[in-house]
C-alpha cells in the first residue's frame, strides 16, 4: 500500500471527496476520519488522523485535509 500514491480529489458539489489509491477508487470521504478509515482498510492499519493529515503519500487536490465541502 505505502508504495501507491493516494489521490484525494476536490470536494464535489454535494460534499465529500473521491479517494483513489493507485488504480482503485476507495470511495467518497466526507471527513478526515472517513479518509483515515479507508486507508486503514487499504493496509495502513496503524495510521491515525494525524498521520493521514501530515503524510507526503497523499496528493490533495484543491484543498488539504481541512477541506471537505465546496
């Protein structure tokens, strides 16, 4: 998992951000907690919200870990 890039797309009109790891779309996250759970389920079981917010592994599009709505 840690070798694949995580992409967090811009917030959608209805809220939430699509999350992709490598070629796989994990779903739509509506909070940093949601994103953390997605990544834990994808193999980063020991990561918490702080790890996710500060990770260089994650490519944030149009806003960082604090932006979840347009």
